[in-house]
């Protein structure tokens, strides 16, 4: 499983045998939790329940290959129905849990908005996050869209054929990935970013500037410090509501748009945790073992706010990560907890984002860096930024530089360092200059 040292738990972490484990949220982290539990020999019944009508699928392609029509929906499905049946996992689709009654011993009943009830002896929250909404004039017009799930992607795909002009609101990863895909599909795309640079706080200034220049040089119209004031419809008269036709900016600029795609971040789905009285603070607060404040419920993936798992991070520092890698690793930690063991988060958090021909890979977390080293091979189109805290490398953003990514990730995993004084030399591979302290 690749997780840190395992030891026997001494408290009541094991699952009582009655109604089994209910995992709410059937996506990256919920699926991984069920799979990891079976790999660990967990023999209680598992219900893997989600509100979407689709079999659990991978989200990353929704803004990339699936949107561009390069892969079909079937290839995004995590596991076949046979897998779930063969592993005694009840997969329940299309049920939204609206309320949970839970006893002090961790058992309870989850109530779906359909009226169905799901009793459980142990509960896992893998409910992820939802798209943050932009509420301005015209935001309810047809063609104003988001991109968080498969239905969103299908809605976008169904409109793309008739649209020539697309305005993407938000210059974060999802916005830039979707903008690049739509541009590749021949659309006239404008990206509006409210802030002074791209990609928020997820990367440093150098990487943000690199992406700005790289996208602009590929013909993407990116406008920084640009705020949408309202969306307007075509003035067609008649009774039929009209779709969006334009975006009006605060400075008075009007951009034609038959599609507006909003990607301004996500909000963790903490409603159930709040209703249960669990500690919530930008996500469900969990300990190192993915246990929520009641000591029995586990919470994993995008919804969980956990202690920073990176070795050497400041004591008490907490973090909520939104990535596939985190959903997988965090679910493994929770699987250990649910089988009566304790294992801490293993490995170094990493992330990827593909935008046009720009393949970004991020190793580690750059929070709290005090120095950066730029490693740029313009000839080969490679670009990396290494982040340091007090002389120790803590993270790297690597664009089209998979060896840099791998070398930094390996160094971080082994607690090694890559001296800042030597890291800029692109002629030398980073693993050659890696040192033990
Ligand atoms: C378009 C897109 C592209 C992405 N690209 C990348 C990428 O390139 N690299 C990367 O590392 N990450 C990427 N991500 C992020 C990654 O997909 C997420 O981090 C990951 O899906 C998180 O998994 P999760 O299971 O924790 O949450 P989610 O995937 O959000 O799943 C939670 C599930 O729970 C369901 N649910 C919520 N509340 C309830 C309820 N009350 N009852 C029943 N069901 C409920 C939700 O509908 C959802 O199906 C991307 C995400 C998107 C949307």
C-alpha cells in the first residue's frame, strides 16, 4: 500500500459487524477507500454511495481529453460492475444523503433525499467539493456553465458545436485546462482572471508568469485584473428564454460569448459533517489517521482538512488538498484506520495539469518558501522552479520537465536536498547534485 509504518490501534477503531461501512461519495477517494479496504482483507459489507447517476469515473479528463473528444466516457470508469459485485461492494448511484442520524458508538442511519435509508456501523465521508458559484446578473442564463462533474462536461460538450466565442472566468487550473482544450477545438477563447496573475496561490510568481506568456504566445486571450459584471442574452424577443450572448466587464468591455465557463474554485462539501457536529474548518477536520473529531468517522480526499503530511512541515500546520494523488493516498490512510491499524500518509503530495502542450507536474507543497531557483531550458521548452525554505528544497513546479519532477520528488521522499547554488544549471541532472542533508 506504500503507507508509513503500520501499528495496531489500541482503541475502538475496528468496525462492529452489523450493517457494515457506508462510504458517502463514490468518486476518486471513495472508490480508493473501498478498493484499499478489500486489499487489506476488510470483510465487512461496504456500501459505496454517490449522488451522481454515473458509475464512478475519473474527473481529470473532463477538462482535457474527454472534452476534446479524444477519449470516450467508458474509459473514465474506475472499475467494472463485476469488480464491485465480486468484492461484495454495493454500488449505489443517484442517491443524495441529506441527513444522518449517528450514535456515539459510530453506528447510525443515513437518510437520502429520495426517502431511502442506509444504516451503517461505520461511516466514511468522501463527499469532495462543489464548484463555487458566481452570482451576478445573468448567471442563470442558458450557456453559463461550470465544470466539476460528468454532467457538467456533457452539458459543455453538447453546446460546443454551436458556439464560436467562449469566455472562461477564472485563470486557475480548471479554467486554463478547459480554455486550452476549447481553443484546440477551434473556439475563440478569452480567459478572465480577477486577480493580478494566473493560478492563484497554487504556484509561485515565476510559474504563473511562465503560463501567462506561454498561453498568450499560443494565442489565448488572457485578461488579468478583469471582472465580469454581468452576462447578457441576445435580444430576440418572444417567450423562449435566450442563452447567454455576451459578457460585460466592469470596465465596460463587452465580449461576445455563446458559452461562459466559470472556474473560480470549489467549496468542500461539509454540510453532513456540520449536521453531525464534527469539527469543520475549510473542510472536515481530521487527524493524521483521517479520523474526524468524533474519533470514528473517517473523511478523505478533497473534503478533508488534515495535518500537513510533508516531513519537516511546521507543527500544527493544516492543509486541504484537491488532487488525485491526495485522494488516493489519503484513502489508504483511512483504510488502515478502519481495519484497526494506524498508518500515516505516505509519499510526497504531487499534482499534474495538462494545458495545450504544457505539461505541469508539481512535487511537494511550496507553502512558506523563502527562495526560488529557476531552471529553464528554453531550447528544449523545459521550465522548472525549485522552492526552498531555509536552504532545504520543499517543492518544484516542472513544465515539460519530467526528470526534474522525478528527481525532486525522490529527493523529498528520502529527506534529501538539492543545493540551491547548483540547481539552476540545466546541463546537470538534479539527481546528480542531490545530497543527503
Ligand atoms: C475537471 C477536473 C479536472 C481535474 N484535473 C485534475 C488533474 O489534472 N490532476 C489532479 O491531480 N486532480 C485533478 N482534478 C481534481 C481531482 O479530480 C479531485 O481532487 C478528486 O476528484 C477528488 O476526489 P474526491 O473523491 O475526494 O471528491 P470528488 O471527486 O469531488 O467526489 C465526491 C463525490 O461525492 C458526491 N457527493 C457529495 N455529497 C454527497 C451526498 N450528500 N450524498 C451523496 N453523494 C455526495 C459528489 O457528487 C461526488 O460524486 C480535477 C478535477 C476536475 C473537476
